[in-house]
C-alpha cells in the first residue's frame, strides 16, 4: 500500500532542493593553453606570426588577471606590411574565381568545425565568457556564416552578379564587446566578394582572431588573404586612415564609431558600422507565459556576459502582472550562479575588464540616489566581487527616464519598467538611441504582430 507524505515533509524536501549547493565542475581549457604554450605571438601577416622589434603586451585571464599570453605590438611598419600584403593577395584571391573561393571558404568552415573546441576554449579563456556560450552558440554560428558566404562566393561568378566587383582591402576593427559572431560578419562577406581582410582585434582579447587567422592558413587560404594586427588604439588609427584601404567595418561602442567616422571623413572610404553598442528591449504582456518570459529575460540579458548589443537591457512589463512577474524574476535572479568562465555550473562570469564592474557600481549608486530599487544576485563564498559582476535589476517606472541603462552596452544590468497599454509599450521601447533587436512576449498572436510591426529595430 502506497504511503503518503504530509505537507510539512514535502515543503522540507522542496526547500532542500531549492537551497542545494553544488561545487564547481570545471570544463577543460587544455587545448587553448597547449596552443599558446611556447608560441611566439605577434602580427599575423602573410600566413605567419611575425616577430616585431617593439615591446610585448600581456593578455590576461579576466577573472584572475593571470597572464595567459604575451603578444607583440604592431608597429607602423607592420601596418604597412599587412596592408601591402592584403593588396598583393587581393588580385590573387579575386582571380581565383567564385567557385575556387567558395571551395576555400568551405574548407575554412570545415577546419573551424575540426578545431571548434580549441576556438571555443580560446574565446572563454581570453574574454571571460561562460565556456558553453562559444561552444554551443558562437562557434557553430561562425561555421554557419562561413557556409552561407561560401554559397555567395559561388554565386558571384554567375551571370546575375557579373557586374559585382571586389573593393580590395577590407579593414575589420573590433572592440572588447565583439564576439566570434562579429568576426564572421566581417570576414564572411568580405571573402565571398573577392576582398582580402585585415583585422584589428581588441588589445585585451586578440587571441581568438589570431587563432582564427592561423586556422585559415591551415585551411589553404593564400597568404595575405587574412592578416591580423594586434595592438592598441594607435594601431587602429593607422589602419583606418591608411590611404590604400577600400572599406572599413567596425563593431564596438558608439563613441568609438563616431571617432572613426571623423578620422575617415574625406578619405573616400566605405564605412559599415555592424554593431555600435546599446541594448535591446523586451515587452511582456499579461497574456504571456510568465515562466517562459522570465527564463527568456534572464537568458537574453546575461548571455555572453550581457555585453553584446542584442542582449536585453530594458524589460517592459504590463502593470496587471507587475508584482507577479517581478517576484518571479527576483526568485530566478537568486538562483543564478556566478563563477569562472570554465565553471560548468555557473550562469554568469567575469567581464573583460574591471572597469565594467566599477561602472556597474557607479550606475547602481546613481539609480539608488534617484529612488530606484536595485536587486542583485549574490556573490558565492570564495569569489571576489572585484573580479565578478553581479546580475543586476533596476526596478521602477523611473528607470527608463533616468537613463541608468543608457550605457552603450557595457554595463550588464536590466531596467524593469511597467507599462499600461500596448501603445505605451511601443513608445517606451522606441524611446532609445539603440535598436538592435526587440521581442514581444504574449500568447495573443494578433497583438504580437501588431506591436512587432511598430517597433523600430535595425
């Protein structure tokens, strides 16, 4: 005869499961460390790493400041050599024809798949993002991008596109907020169109781009088709103002984008701003599945440490479900685990620089001064709040008007703001300098389509 448990025992068991603590379960970073060991890194030009007469800069693991590599700084001679190499390779690359370029881009995609674990580990080790993010999302997306643009390379030799001409040398300037997906968005279309690429990765995280270029060389791409110039803003300025550059693609903060626009004014250079900072909006109506919406908000807000422009930064919740939704969101925040990049059980890790942690503290202080409620996850015992940021909610109707989250995408916090009507939700969501993406959460299909049609996104 089956027994029954009284309600007190059930509640005790539920509390045990709710408060259960797990030790760290670490993913491996051995492939990335083995690739870095005894390897002399510097400018990647003509298919090889070049030794430079300049000093080296240290590349550190974000959460511990442990030095993981030393990279030679690119000098003006290296910039000129890389551009000349790209110009020389451009004729060869274009003259290969669309079919051969497609085969080589396809080969690059296959080699990325072969070294997927290595590239994912390098991204986590250098940028501090949780290891599952590049492994499950960024690297597979990079491969899909390359497969897609291999198809475009094949089409470029068709009669329909016979008037398309390559531009020559394309410069790709990336910031610390740039992920492997950004790398794909720069390299894929440029190579498919018959152009060569010269990359300027962020100084703090150049390793994924250097590894990518090395894999491209192994995949059979001719020397000079992809060059990489590590270094600081002075290297970037030399590149973007170079007289022999045809096109510039930039991904990063809006302020840096404006500066580049000024530096390139009058040079006749084509400029593409891929991602220029900011955060996205999420609208939750009372007809939404609240549990799904809460999970969606958490996943969208702190994916990739919350430092890519399609992450949610503004969460608009209908007043009729405000208390219920915010209560569920607080409970979910309490369950988030903060830990190192290779902690398999951690949800959120460390940002690329400690400046972001300081900016988060400053933003929350301003929000509190303005009368807003701040709700944060807790730092686990043994971890320092100086190295890890805490997922943060700024709750209240004043959050949007105070612009506490208008931070160009660097600070990983979310403003939770109430609204009454669909019209008000659209007005609030569109009241932003940014509009990379938006989402509408409701089980009313007609309402979803009506609201989505009015949202101003890229």
